């Protein structure tokens, strides 16, 4: 297993024992059937749940710029869940762990009323200064985002029969089934000196507001600049929503939103390019003002979004 | 908060960030209403659940001899659970965290069908050699246990109306409501050079067998030597069980079972005494034989236990 060299004791003892590096980043992410996915309703597979639960936790490490180390899976399994499904869940998480250099070092399995997956991930850095929080954005910074947005929200609408997705169905569904945590990009961005960073798990409208409040600054985001995943504009049109709606509020994108000084712009772009090629889009700037986010329409007018409920 | 000096970033960012020591021990423990406690059925309070969930996870660190560092609470809250109950749960866990020098550094809260508490604890050591696994028992070692056994199983019988507990009710109930993880004792035992250690969460009959199998050795445990908590023998008599039954198979004791060389006997006793005063009882020895445990009755005969089901 990649990354397993650091494991001194794995599953089978009272606790896992791991060789540490000087600074440790930890995040816990829990998903429950009926709230975060719909396995029982037939809208998600066990493999998808395993992948997404680990991806979601790893995305938090990505947003700190930490190197992923170990993951611990706590599974609550309902009576009706077959052993094959439980195995598919664990296999899928293991595959993502292997792909990201993460060792699954332990966990717990209990009986539960509904499938519950709680993932603890532990990441590492050699120095606190290698990591980036949400709280460092400075007035004058540019606001950037990796990759493209909106695909999971659009895929959900297709899966629920609210839209057809036209020719983009498979590509959209893949983004919701197997999101890729931006670990390499997160470390590259931290190394390139971004001031603040967050992962886009709730939609950029919400997450940029978190970042703004933590930094005591106002992020002005131009909605027309949001990088839409292929097919998202078409699904929005089918749903009668503005093209930017799912990209701004759909959530589950697991891209990284960050703030960097304007003079650092090309260094940041080069760092993300060298990390994988999902690219960077500059979507706004940091200004003085009431901490949070301001979403701007095409004419520079402030826009209210979020009347549309995204049911996960 | 004691222990919080190591926290570089606490709750409120994408991940907690902690100053590490060279070796990291991690354990995850999940408890679900209806399986591990009965909140909805009125047999446990939210405060008890918070305490027990953290105590159970910390007990795993104790069994490694690790110093407790941080805890992360993932809570699945059902609709019917009031905010006051959720707060009581967290306050109770926080009190135990403070008492054990553990910092609650993060977590997650989601909606769930039944109250679910998944606790990840992170402990630390300066060197791998400071920690003790289950796998080091040697033929000729003595088998010891800290404190006394059987109180939680007896308390459960009292709570369910299967026994009266006579004059020991309150003392018994306290042991199930607020078990004390033996963190200081675990570190003292590791420092005193015990060869193998495990916490007694499933009953010593089961846990000694785990230790024996991990060490490829046979633990001979004399049932008459098991240290019974006050009132346990009386409850066993009320239930028509041998006096040792609840101590051997009741579980949830969170004492430590360990193996140490005979010449190390007084050093081990002194270490546990200096750590708190729960004391050590020597209950058997390690011999060559089929790996596992052999439970011996008063005449040296092998005894089968465990026909009695302990419902948690």
C-alpha cells in the first residue's frame, strides 16, 4: 500500500501507531444514508459512498496544503446491507487511498440503523508555515479556484430526473460518483504562497463567505467568471436557473478556492499546472468591507442566490 | 483547556493542526444508540454517552502506553434529540477530556436516524519503544490486571431490573456511567517494561485471548484470582452465575490486562501504585500452548464461560 512505510502498527492492536512528522493536520467527515447520499433509495452505490466519504475528508487536508498520511474508517452498517456492499465500499475507499498515497490504518465497524461512514484523515507537514488556513486573505488579493464547478449539482439533477444532461450525462455523473480531492494542487498552492484556502464542498458562494469571515475581509466574486464544468450551463437552462447557479451553490465540487497576491499570479498558475493540469480561474478579488462574500452579476450588481435547494 | 498548548489550529478551519511528537497512536471508537447504549430507551443519559464514548477510545491509547493528545467527536444526532442533550453529551466528553489532558480539537455533526458518537483519539510518544502492543507476551510471563472487574456488567443487570445490587447499587452504576480510562497506569506499565498490554473492553476472557493470539502464546488465567469490584459477587449470586462470570465476560471494564516477566513483578506494582492507586492483581501466567486463553477453575480444571449474554 503506498504510504504504508510510516505505519509502525496497523489494524489489529488497540491503536494504530504511525511515524509522525512535526505538524499534524486532522479532519473528520461523516456521511449518513438519506442525508449525504441515497443508497437505500438506489441513487448511490456502496462503492460511490466509500469513495466520496474518503474524498470529502481528504479534500479538507488538500485545503490546508497538507500531505495526506493515514485514514481511519468508522462504518455503521445497517442490517440490510450485504457483505458484498460493505466490501465494495471499503475497496473503493482503499483504491482512492492508494491513488492518493494514503494508508488506511484502522477504523471501527458497528451496527447502525442507516449506513454511516465517518472518516478521519491525518495529514502531515514538516513545519506549520507549510500549511494554509482560511484566515490569511488580504485586501488586494485575487480570488482563484481550481478546476471547474457545478458538475455534482448538475449530475444530481440528472440522476433525479429533473434534467436530461443531454450529451454530458456520463461525464457529469462521474464527477459526483468519484470526485478527486485536490491534494497535489493544495500542496502546490501552499508552496506557491497563497494566503488563505478552503475547499468548495458547500458551493463557492458559501465557502468563499467562510473564507471571507475567517479573514475579516470581503471577497467580491464575479459570477460570470465561475469556471463551469461541461454540461452544467445546459442543465441550469433545463432547470430554469441562471447558468452560474449550480457552480455557485450546488456544492460537492471539492475544488480549492484561495486568495493570493496579484504579483503572485503566474507563480500560482504554474504551481497548479505542474501539479496536475486542472488549471486556475481567477474569479474575483479581496476588498475592505463587511466580512463575507459579495456575488456580482454581469453589470457589477450584487446578486442573491441560493433560493434553489440542492438535496444531497 | 489542558493539553491545548499543542493545538496550532482548532475547530473552524478545514482541518485541525497540531504540533506532533515523533510517534502517533490513533484509535477510533463508535457507539450507536440501541447497540452500545440505550438512550432512547431511557437507560442511559446523554452525559453518560459522551463520557463513555470518549473513555472507550482513550482506553485504547491507555493500552498502548501512549500519552493522550487530542480527540475528535463525530456526532450523528437524531431529530428527537434536544439541543440540551447534545450539549450535555459534549460537556461530559469535554470534562473527561480536561481530566485526562486531552484537547477536543475538532469533529463533525450530522443528522442521523439514531444517536451515533464516533470518537477519534490521537496519542503521542517520543519513541516507538515507549509503546506496548498486544504481541509481546513471553512464555513464563505473569499476567496482571489493574483495578477491579465486573462492575459494569453488574450495573447493567441492576439497571435492567434483573438484580437488585443490594447496597452497592450507586457504586456499581457509577462505574458504568463514568468509567475511567487508565491512561496514567498504561504509561506507567509501559515505562515499567511490560511485554504486552490490552484494555479489558469485552471481558478479560475475550481480551486475554486476543492478547494470547497476537503473542502466539497461551494465557492461563485463574478465575478465582480475578479482582471483583464490590457488589459484583452478590449480583452474580442473584443472577445464579458463578462469582467470576461478570468479571470474566461482562466487558466495559476499561482496566488494563498485561504480561510482564516475573522478576519485574515489584517494579510493575510500584509503577501502577505511583500512577494512581488502583492496584495490580496477578491472575495467571503465560505458557506454551495453543495461542489464546485458558480459564482455570478452583481445582485447576479448564472452565467454559460466556453462555450468559451481556446486552449493551
